[in-house]
C-alpha cells in the first residue's frame, strides 16, 4: 500500500508535466476531389499500394462486402462498397484492425458461421484467430486464440513462414474452415484439419490436427514445375498419431478455389523465385480418390487468353470484388521491392460459382483510382500557374521497370481547382518536365530561388543522394516558371565536389541563416539534416557549400530502426503563419522544431513535437503544407507521402495559437493508450541530457520493466507483450526530472 500511495502522489504531482503541444490539430480528410484524364479518381487518398493482400468483409454492417487491403509493415486500408458497384475510401474503419498484432498476412473469414466476419493473421506463431463483432455498426475484433495442435511431444504451433500466405477454407467439405501451409523451409504442404465438426464441438471452436503432411501429393523443389504423385505416408499425421518434420524450401503463397466446380479444392501457388503463378487441378472428385491429389499443373496460368504475370513472387486472392455473389481473382506481388504500380491484376468471374469463367479486366485494379507514384512519394505545394492557389506536385523514388528491375521517376502536377472549402485537384500531367525520359532515379522536390535572381528554381533530390538543378528562365517572378535543366548534379564550387548526402536526398530551400539568400537543406536515408550554405553574391550563379550534416542538432533516428529517412519542410503549417521545421521519418511520424527563425548559427533547435498531431503514416512520411482553399481563417491543409508512393490528405480542424505550446519538463507522451504489445514513450530531447530511464510498474508498485535510453533519440518503443491486461504506470526520469503517466494495457 505504501508503494501505491507513493506512485499515486507522484501521479498527482507530475501528470501534467508533459503533453502533445497541440494534440490532434490535423485530422484525416478523404473528401478532397481529384480528377485525371476526364474522370474522378475515387480513391485518391488511400495512400497507394505495392504488395497488397485482399479480403472482403462487411465493415459497416450495410449488407455489402467491403475491401480490406493489408500490406506488411503498412497495416490496413478500408475501402467501402457503394450501391452502384463502386468503392469509396473511409479510414475510420482501419483502427479496429491496427490495434491488434497483425503480421505476415491477413484473411477475413467467418470461422464460426455466425454471420460476422472474423480475422486471421500470422501473429507471432503462424495462425492467430480474432473473433469479429459489431459495435455501433462497425466491425471490431477480440483475440480468440493462436492455433496449436497436440503431438507426442506437446503442443506445436500451426506453422506459416513469415513471408508466406497460407490457404484458408473448407478443405474437406464438412462446413468448418481448415488451413494449409508450407511447413518450415518446406517443399510440401501441411493440411491442418479443423475437427470442430468431427468432434461435435460448438461452432465457436477451432481444434486442429495434422491431417496430411504432403497435401495434394506434390513436392516443390527449385524448378517452376512441381513433382506430382508424391507420398509421405502417415509419419506427419497427428490427427491420430505422430508429429511433423522439417523439409527444404520456403517462399510460397497459397489460394484455394474450386475452379472447375467439382467440390474439391484446386489451388494457386505463388513462388518467391518466379514472376508467374502456378495452378494445380485437384483430381480427388474426378478420379474418386480418398485424398486430395493434384493431377495437373499449369505453370503459367492464363484466363481469357491473358497470362498472369506479376513480378515477383505473386499471390492470388479469390474474392467477390464486384459483390455479384461469385468469386473473382486478384493477383498482386508478395514482394514490396518489385512491381509498384501495375500491382493488382483483376480477372472477373463472368460465369458463376459452380461454373467459373475468368476474364482479364485490368492490372491496376483500384490503384488506377489512387494517387500512386510507385514507391516513396514526395508531395510539394507551389503556385505554379500563378492563380493565387497552391498546386500539388508529387515526385517519388520511381516506378518499377520489369525489363531492368530498376526504378524510374516521374513528377505529377495537379492543378489546384479548389473553391471555398470544396477541395479539388486536377491532373495536368503525370510526367512534368518529361522527367521520365531522363531515366532519373528519385525525385524529391524543392522550389525556391537558389541563384539569387529572384526567380524560383527547381531542385530534385535523387535516390543516389545528389541533386539536379533546374533554372527558372521566366521573364519575371510573376510569370509561370520555365524550368530548364542546368545540371544533373550540383557541385560545391569551393571543393569541386558533388553535393551528396549519401542516399535518398530530400531537399528543402529556405534562408536558414537569415542573410537574405536561400540555402539548401536536405534529409537523407540515415536521418541527417544537411546544410548547404548559399555563399554566392553573383546574380544567376549557384554557389553552395556544405556546412554540416546535423543542422540544428536534428537527427531522426530510433534505436530500433536502421534508417531515419528524414524529409524536411520549412515554412508555415497552421493558421499562425509562423514558420516551423517539420521533418518526416521512416516510421511514419512527424517531428516539429522551433528556434531557428532568427538565423543564428550554429544553434540547437527545439523539438516541440515528436509525433505531431498523433499522425503516423507507417513508413517514410514526407509532409507538405498549404492553405489549399485560401480560407479566411487561414486554416492549413497537409498532404503526406509514404513509402508506397501514395499520399494522404489532412486538414487543420481548429485554429491554434503560437502560445498553445509550452515546454514543460520532458514533455513525455505515451501512446497508444490503451496499448497491447508495444508502448511508445517519447520526450523532448532538448530538455534532457545523457540518458532517460523508463520504468513500467504495476499499481501495487511492482517494477516490471526498467530500461535506459539515449536521451537524444527522443522516442523509445517498449515491448509489453508479456504484460497482462490492466492498469500500470510509466515512470520516466532524467537528471532529476520525473514524469509519471498512467498506462492501460488491453489484450
């Protein structure tokens, strides 16, 4: 009781010691219209896709199945079906998925046949099941269990390789769902039979055993073809005896579908080594055999005369995307480093459930309605046409080229066609300046006068860390810029060396030393902030020299991440009109800094937010700000690029004041709260020195976690997977400062 009283007293004294300075100033907004090629893009702000996985579920209880898009490391996007056969994006349904431990794959299936979709994902063991329920008309989930089967040596998890996608469905036709996956480094598939029906268990049960250690009687080596008619006996079978063994291959995606309507399961098999997908016909019914047996394989599957090609490591998904009560087929890459735009092939079922017939429709299903620039989008607002409204430019790391395996970049230019609060953008060109023909790799954009002639120039940061310079040759600053390439690599004239920040240059142009001349600042892959001073006094001459790579003491890093991918923005970002520095990060959060506006050099900038507005786009945030609609309240809008080449739109929901934030103690924040397996703790690095100690204690005073971190990293991620649901306290200490935050853990 004494410890509890001490902690409670600490909570009273220190609870107000830290806060997100302005809380959630910005909120997601999906209503900004985007037009291209004479039509409206219906899903512009989804955020792009590279290696998507597809499931269907009624998310809003309206009787129509919606699309759930899952992408490893990026989480879930929710696209709602409309009454006219189309789709709209609504991000509010995503939180129900993201609060759980998603990994590897995600499949929606009603395992207990209660009419509510359930969720299955890899979790930490192989197959983890979450039970779905509706709360206020919105689909949500509770953990049901991870799947294990009994063996002579004890419980063994149903195994799925981290990069694999298993097949989930009713394999044996008894009404409950079963599971098939390649085993550890496996060349053969394991059939995990669900014994719910056989054992007379309630429908809300799953009890698995190994029914077959070489399901479909195939063996996969390293060739495109597989060996058929293989037999492994009953040595792996545990439905009545035995245990499972290891085999020798990995990297597979599975999708079951009864393609010939004979009531046995045929299947697609995608392999990490090939760009096309194999299809296997099951002869169990046709030949009246006792077990599922692949009798024929199609090594390059095609339908309607169109072969399916998806570099690399394709995955198939049998889903009713048009809501006509039969299964269509979608194919996407299971590797995020390959095709990044033509990444969803759609074959529509023009037949029926019992007699499917597939016809190719598109290789950009849904993607064509998104703003998707391939990989690594970098948005920028700039009034290009001089109509008084900021237009939207988006560059990227590039689009994948199958012939070379390389990325090749473009710049998209969207004219701001907004009026009042009706936001809209219209595509003028998807290849601004004809950049694609230059074979450039990487196009992070910055615009401003760098050669001191009062005309705004264009700088393009490239993936190799260098910068291309495009000089503005317009007659006056009031005229629309005319950008002509001056050099493919800016050179430091004082050293004759090419300006180079390592990899993934992300430039910004700003007069950081307040001498009346714009300087060049750039982020990079490792999270630095390079400062190149404009020393030229000659009109029309670019003169830049490197001063340091740690401007203002800014370094974007986390001890759990290899890279920082810093992307800076300098300028106004809300109704105050005050200039701030906002830096995007690899882990999707925005860092905000103050204290640079007087131009003092050298200086250490003050970090006032490490998770600005609680925004997290998951990977590689690249922010851009503007008052898009020029509203009288001067409320700003923000577009953030991400690693998938897509962008998301946010709008400032309420006015703020410069005095809204006050630096107090360590400005500690804990999130998410409630938390489940991972707790993030952030602090104001500029207000602490050396190390920060974080303790997690129970309400009875028991110390459960005690970790020490470098104070300058400003954010720590704490593994709380082993802590039970309940109330705890996070005690954060550094140099005599102490903050106590209540934390709820909810499993």
